[in-house]
């Protein structure tokens, strides 16, 4: 429970863990402000570094923060399928 309501993680996986630190992978279906940082802090594990790998069906690959690129046809179709 967060201050702005219930938050739920769709999937969670510990990728690596050592010396009081862990690399985790979270799958969420919503994007409230700073939700990953707030969720992790709520369970006693503050976030030191956050990397977004994917937004919906769109994998970000090696894109740098703040950069943009056009979507390819299959990415557009996958988004349209999500919204029906």
C-alpha cells in the first residue's frame, strides 16, 4: 500500500544478489510517478539505480535517456493490439 493507493507488481525476479545489494527485475502494468522507487522503499529496499528496459511491448535496447526514435511497423501494430 502506497500513499496514493494499492500498487501491485505483476512479476518480480532477483537477477543477482551480493553484499547487501541486489539487481531485481520488476514488471508493472501501471506507471504512477516514481512507483518503482516508492514500492521498493516501502518494503525496505531503497533503489540506488533504476534502468527501464521496456515500455509495454517496446524494448528500449541501448537508447540513451532523453533520446527518441521512430517506431517500426511491428512495434506500432503491437501497441494497437494492446489497445484493441
